[in-house]
């Protein structure tokens, strides 16, 4: 997998999904399994810092989403990220794992947990894309801009990408940048997602305890207090925590508070 070097004790491989394979890295160990789905333009190893912190207690599986990292490319006509998670979990023989995702990976995780309520033990959503479906014209424009962004990434060296990351996100830890920069030129230009269905339906069907982790809207968090309140009203199994001083990249912008919230939730008996 691309990015920061994983510790020698971790393993890596691929798992078959419809039309291709997904790459993954796994920490191993005897603890409960946590299946991680990253955000747009990231890769599995962008969870590196969190995985290191949680590895003594949990067995973490860091997926490269389709169109990212070492996974297969986006097929013509698109794909279903939630189905990819379902097929990866089945292929790896995961029995009711905790499922966790950030941004578009958070939306895919919510869609998966809602579609397969008996297959997960807990759900953690880091500032998921809980936004209304965009109209086709707006989506087409955003996809065109995304393709240009990816071409820009591919024209930059790793040193240039890391320098850009440091300039735009000076509060991040140095350990966050290697995997983040390595993932950028590996993104499929067709990876920009489109959501035809509202998020509320999937959230209503989640039957496992769920933690909705969000940053501050003023700092770029997508999940506003109103959206969090709506999610909790739809599904009483959801609890929400706001991480102060963080925005959309919540764990990268206040890692200590984020880790404490996630660890407490993971340790709480179901």
C-alpha cells in the first residue's frame, strides 16, 4: 500500500470485490476488528497514526477504497462503495466488526451499516458527507474540477505535495503527511462520488451503537449541529461529539481529543 511505511508486524494484501480487488493493510492482534474507510483522495494508510494508537487493543483493517491507493480503478458506470465494504468484510471473514469511516468513507460506512444492520457491532462516522443530493449539472461541474485537481496532484513531486500539505494544514502532525501526499497522485480521476439518495434513509436503518464525530462548522466541518441533531432524532442509537478546534479533517486537527472520544466509545460494552 502507498504511503508511510507500515510497521513490520502489520500485514497487507488484497481482497476480491465485484469487478476488481481492494488493497488493505492490517495491524493484527487478538482485539476486536475495526474496519476503516478513508476519505476522498486519501488511502488506507492515511489512518496510520490512529491505527498505531489503537493497535494494542484492536485489530485494524485499513482499506484502500476503489479508485484509491493500490485498489482497482473506478469502472465505467460507477460503483457502490457500500457494496465494496460488504464484499471486503465478507472476503476477509470479518465477524461483526466495528466499521469506521471519514468523509465519503463515512457516508459509505453509514450506507453499509444501514443496508446490513446485523453485520456490524459498532459504527463510527468522522464528519461523513451528510449533504443533500446534488443536481446533475452541479455534480458534473464538481467532477470536472476534481479531474483537474487530480491532474494537478500528478504533476507534483512528493516533496511538493508534502510542502503544500504543511502550508495548508500547519496544525497537522508530521506523521500525517507521508501517506496523505503519497495517496494524492494515485487517485482515479473518476473517483468523485455522486449521491442519488438522501443520507437519512441509511442512518435510520443502522441498528448498532453509532458515534458521530464532528468538528466545528466554522472550521470546515460538514456535519453542523443541526445535521447532528437530525441524525440523532432519526436514530436514537446515534450519539454525537464535537471535537473543539477541528474541522472536516477532525482526527488530524485535534488528534488527542478525537482519540479519547473514539477510544472511550470503542471500550464501552455493547
